[in-house]
C-alpha cells in the first residue's frame, strides 16, 4: 500500500478543504464600488445593468449596504468616445476572495465603461481619529 506524502512521519495528511466551503466565522469586509456606465443607455437598461451587478454581489454571498445613483457627469477624458458617464456608487460587504469574481463579471459587461472597487476601512469614532 502506498502511503500519502506527509511532512511529519506518523501524522495523517491534512484534510483538503474546498476553498468555497467556509467556516461560520468567515471574514467579511466592506467595499465601495464606483460604476461608470454608458451615457446612451435608457433608464430601464441602466437600472438593469446596476441590478445585474447587485445580484452578482448577493449571489457571491455579499450583502448590499447602499446603492446611490450620482447621475450623469462629464468625464475628465474620453472613454470609448464618450464624454459623459452615468455614475453609481455601491457599498457592500463580502468575503475578499469573492471580489475577483465580481470584477471579472464587470470587465465582461458592455454597459460598464469603468469600475473601481476599494476597501472601506473602519476608523472608529471621530474622537479617536483626531
């Protein structure tokens, strides 16, 4: 019988866990997502694109804190020959490992011109920061 490779003699090999299986005490972080959507989209298609992103966040095990539309704003430079974009700001909590999957979906979408995901750090009460 062939013994599995083990670094310490006499110890059984560690069980392999599926990375998607998480313990109940998994780490959730708060993120901020800024979306720049094409300005030529109609309101219903604009809302559908934002709903598609929020659904991807929830399906990945995240929870939404805030979704706020900022409206159309002028860009500092042309992106795909567009001078304006519709801005949306989304705050959500999710495991850090799931952010990469969400960003991959954002890159595929044709409605999204640009996106930026940043980690929001809790700085505590205002007295402690000052």
